[in-house]
C-alpha cells in the first residue's frame, strides 16, 4: 500500500509556517518537483526536454547550479497546450510572462 506522503501533490508538499497559515507553494520548482507535477518519470522529462518538446527554459539564480523552473510559467505552458519550445518562447514574449 502506498503511503499518503507519496500521494501528495506539490502544492500539498509546500512549506507550512508554524502559525498554521495557509500553505505556500514554491514559485520555483526543481526538476523532481516538475516531474511530480506532470506525473512523469525523470528520464521522460530529460527526453522531452532534449527534443524541445518541453517549452520552458530553466532559471539560474546567481551561481546556483540547481536547475529551476517557474511554477507560473509551467502552469501557463500547460494551459497553452504544451507547445514546442520555439513556439512557446515566441508565445511567451507576446503574453509577457
């Protein structure tokens, strides 16, 4: 039987403050979080990213080596129907995301 911890979505795994305030969803997602959000394996993510089928470009903060993706851009990308990277980047400029 799968534990409840493994079934939680990214939003349920968000940071919760000690004062019982509402959950805060992270604005930037790591590759494992993106995979969890999309319900795909990490290997699948790398394959679709290599082909350009994953439209988002990573965000790099300073000298941080961690690859991060914008949650809001990911959600907009999904709403747009997951266009190829070159189409998404052109579309993104138009909607000023």
